[in-house]
C-alpha cells in the first residue's frame, strides 16, 4: 500500500451522549488526496481539458486522456509525499 501521507486536516471534536462528554477523532482526507485535488484543479487540468477537447469526437481517446491524467496526478502526489518524508528526515 502506498504512503498516503497521513491526515491532511485531522480534527478532534467534542460530543456528548446521555450527558457524557467525549472526544472524537476525525481524520479527514489524506495528504495524498489533498495533493491530488490541488494538482487536478491547477494547470494540469487545463492541459487535460485541451486534450479532451481535441479528442471530443473519439470517446475512447477521451477515456485514455482521463486515465493518463489521473495516473499523472497520482504519481505527482506520491512524489510530493516522498519529498515531504525526505525533508522531515533532514530536520
């Protein structure tokens, strides 16, 4: 299993049930998911949209473009997590 970088935005919230208060940990999205969302919404998405438009009459080619786009942002997110780990070790 790939390193997902841990929780990007973990939270601890206070709950109560039957008059008893307790804390709940909510991990939120992983750092890998967050990196992927940032990459997908940035400049890479523009390039992907251009390629989709160029192949709009060929559905199979559009699927291929989307598959390559998804794979590319996953690889970049993995590289960012690896870089984070190296930087953490060098501290």
